[in-house]
C-alpha cells in the first residue's frame, strides 16, 4: 500500500511496489545487499514494463555486468551512476555522479540526475565502466591518504610539525580537494569517519578483482590494501573508531575515511 508522507514523496510497504514506478533509484551498501534485495527476490521479473532502474551503489565491475545482463533479460533499463563525494554533500545537491549506461537510457535520466547532483559525468556506454571509475577513484583516495600519512611519519621523525609539512604540501605539490580534506583531519587527529572503516574500504578488494580479471597488476594497491587491513584489525570497538592517541599516524589516518 502506497502512502504520501510529504508532498511529492510516497512510501511503499514492499520493495516490489517500488519496482512498479517508471523510474527507480536504489542505493544499497554492496554487491551482497543488492543481490539479496533485487535479484534473489525476483523483483526484476515482476517489475513494471518500461521501468528504468538507476543503481547508485558502489558495486563490483563483475556484478555490474551481471546486473546489466539480468536487466536486459527482463526488458528493464539500467543506468549505473555511483556517487563521488563525502557524506553530507547529497543534502546540498552537490554530488558528482559517474554515469554509465546506454546513451538513450542515460539521456532520458539526465533531468533526474541533474536535479540532485552538481555534475554528472558520462563515462561510457556500459554501466560497469562507471563502477570501474568509482573503484579507481576510491583507490586513488586511499593511496593519497597513505602517502600523506607516511610523509608525516618521515618528517615527524626529525621533529617537524605535521601542520607545517602539510601546509607545504598543499601549497606546492598537492592542492586538490582530496588532499585538502584529509590533510586537515590528519593534522588535527580528527578522524571521525564518514563510514565505518570496513565499509569505507570495501572498494579496495573490488579494485583488485578488476586487475586480476583483466591481467593488470596493481602493486601499489596491493600495498595500500595491506595497510588498510591493519587499520581495520586494530580498531577499538565495533563502530570503526580508534584511540588515535595510541595509534601510529599512518595507521590512524585510515579512520578518516
């Protein structure tokens, strides 16, 4: 049974009811959650004819390919626009959306994508291409965090204040948004996470999977994955937080994500 809660927003009681819309946006945490809710429940088979399903989740490339095939079999449009931003910007309509899908399907979705994103980037004609770009972007963020943290380890070993070092780096070599955001947290030791560490770092193994499947070695990713795993294993409590006063800078930096 559908019910309107605020103007323009209607709640439904079952996921299957949502698949009777003309357009459906979903954002589930990972491959397993999407598989359980969408595929295992046979929602595609009972979906409205002509539905377009917009999956904004960060999922693996292989699973995105599988989803595309299942949607095609069911005669349902499928667009993949995973989002690229830290939590909080969605409410401001400032998301960056990385879009993959058939050109005509993506074009039909553009007014909706534009309504709550700062920019949507058309990346390819297959949904999986957008997911690969999202994994690569998150991989590079992880590498940037590790690089900054190790730079601090080196410079603090000879007594240099971390804020001075980070000011130097931001003012010369690395002035991008990622370095600005995470360097500020590292400098202050303010590692309140946007996600649980385990969830925030789930994308690194997915990036490794792409490298293995395509025969492309990613040695720096392998090293960074090892560091992030150490952080997850060393965390205090179940919420992804850690006692930073007792944690090495290059390890505690992982809790900034």
